[in-house]
């Protein structure tokens, strides 16, 4: 029957379109679109008077095919925009090199006998501050009084045995309690000069020595002339 033949041919055309789209995108879909129109015209010319062609079916298929073509063009446009956005982000990331950034984090670098963290607590109280080296070993434990809000905690690089710790990356853990003895959360931020950028991830990562800071985690940037 004419209708059956048309359905089979249309199905083959659709499958060819799906495969071609993967390989060559817009050019393939345009070529198959022309083939579909040729097939439609041929079927209209050769339809049986006793078994006329279902024009509604062809109209639906034509509309669907046009929708696929439009979606493909939209996807290509979005891909181009994403590529441009990625290039812009990469350019912006390189611009951070040499600047001092601040971001959320608990690991910072001890250098020339000084490491510094910004600490924030919701209420005043007392905190036990534990400092660990890059291997996770505890090198110093201190008890400090904290005030509500932002403040700095500076470590002079001295260990619990009064030795001088080697320069490198150190992490703080803060166990804080308010004046009533209730546990409270302390947040920490780190600062440092960006000396490199890593583009291997989904977003650029700024490097402060061995410390990695995702560019979307940066809270502030300061550049000194």
C-alpha cells in the first residue's frame, strides 16, 4: 500500500538523519530534509486513487522534521556561546595572577614564620584551634578567646614543642563554644597571591603555591602596584 511504503521510507530517512546529525550536524540534517521533501512529492504524484495518501500524517512528519532542524541550529548557537564564555573566563582567570585573593578555606601557607586565617563566629566565646601539616599531623594546638564577627588568627610557625615548622601548607580546625558553653560554627577564609591558573577542571582553578582555589569561590581581590 502507498501509505505503508511512505511510513517505511520516512522511518529510514529519520534514522539516517539521526546518524548524520552526530557526524556532520546542520549540513546532514539539511540534506535529509531535502530528501524528505522529494519523497513527499513523489508519493503525492503516485498515490492510488482507491487508497489516497493521508496528508495529515505527512504534515505532522514535516512539522516534526522542521522542529529537529531548528533545535539543531539552536544547539549549535548555544555551543558557540558556551565556547565564547569559556574563553572569556579563561582570560579573566589569567588576570588574577599576581593579585591577592581571599576565599573560603582552612588551608593556607606558612611562609617566613607567618600564616594567617580570617575567622568568623556568630558570638563571642573560646575556641580550641588545631593546626595540621600537609600530612595531617598535628603541629600546634592553641586556645583563643574569640569575639563575635570577623577577626584574624595569626600563627608564628612555632610547634607545640617550640620548634620552627617548615614553610608549607597548613590547615586549621576550630572547635568553638560561646560564653554559655554552647557549640558554635566558626568559618575560615584564606588569602594569598595567585601565582598560577589550572584549566584542567570544568572551571579555572587559581593556584596559591600548592593551594587550589576555584575561581567561583573568590570573595575579594586586591592588586598592589
